[in-house]
C-alpha cells in the first residue's frame, strides 16, 4: 500500500521560497499509473488543488498559482517536490501530497498526513 | 474554474439518524465527483469517487448519487465516528476544485 509523507520547513519568510518534499513508500513515483499531487488548506478555508507531476516530466498547475510554482520528481529518492516562490501570508496553509490514478488524476485516493507551513517574518 | 457549493454548511443530527449533504457544480462535470471526510488535525479521508463508488473499506452506510450538476452524500444510521467535516471535490475539469465543507455535528 502506497504511503506518503510530507517534509520541509514549517516557517518561511515573506517573499522567499516555500519548498516541500513528499516521500513515497510502498510504491514507485515512476509508476505510470499514478499522478502525484499537491493540495493545500489555508486555516479556516476550503481545500485548494495546487498541481501534479506525472511520469517525471508532465505537470499541470492551478492557474491561480502557476506563475510562481514548480513541481518536480526525484526518481532516485522516490520523491516529488513543490517549490512556490515569492510567498506571502496568504500561502500559509496545511500542505498535503496526494496520489491520483491514470484516467482520474484528480481522484485523490491516498493522502499524506499534511504539514503546516506558516509564512511570517 | 468550476465552483462547488455545498449545502448545508452545517447540520446537527443524532446517532442513528440519516443525513444528506448536497453539492452543486457550477458547470457539468459528468460524474467526476469525490467526497471526503476530514477530522480535526487529520488529512481528508476518501469516501466516494465517480459520484457513487465507495472506496475500499468505507462502510456501506455511506452512499452517493448524482443528477446533472447536483450530487448528494447520504449517511444512513449515523455512528459516533461520523461526526466530522465533509467535502465534495470535482475532477472533471481543470483546476480541480473543492466545496466549502459541511460540518456534521452532534445534536
């Protein structure tokens, strides 16, 4: 059974870059049946899909974030990562990584536990 | 982006009751609709996908239905562990979007 675990700094200063990693266990990030997603939840607000990486090179981002976002994969470490630059207080949120499947990449059937990232000086 | 609107925003019920939560999509999404349950401090737990299919391990008292752009989650014979927040989410159109959530609380 695939399991996901987020890691990265919990505090980021305004205008700097938020960088998170999701480590995949019980499966491979190179599995072409799986899509690897990032989702976030600001305090008291609804969940927001950030984007995904698939098959190492294919990505799709939420237009609201794509100008300052990248999602990549490290196959040697079985991980995928999120980088969001020029952050501000509105980027404070719990960040989750989640798995989707070929044909329904947005059907998130496995989630990481989430990590709270606070943007503050 | 497709706007997902849930109703009600909160609902009070008792153990053993039957409750229904509605989710409306602003555009057609076919049956690309999922439901999640979220407890405080935890990640969302997948319940239903494809509007009506239960994920493995989800009790059969949970069910989903679809009619056009209207979707419902029904929980029969509420159990104490069901009191939680429920979210709908569409994956029929980019960007994927979520409803605002419905809090199911004990009466």
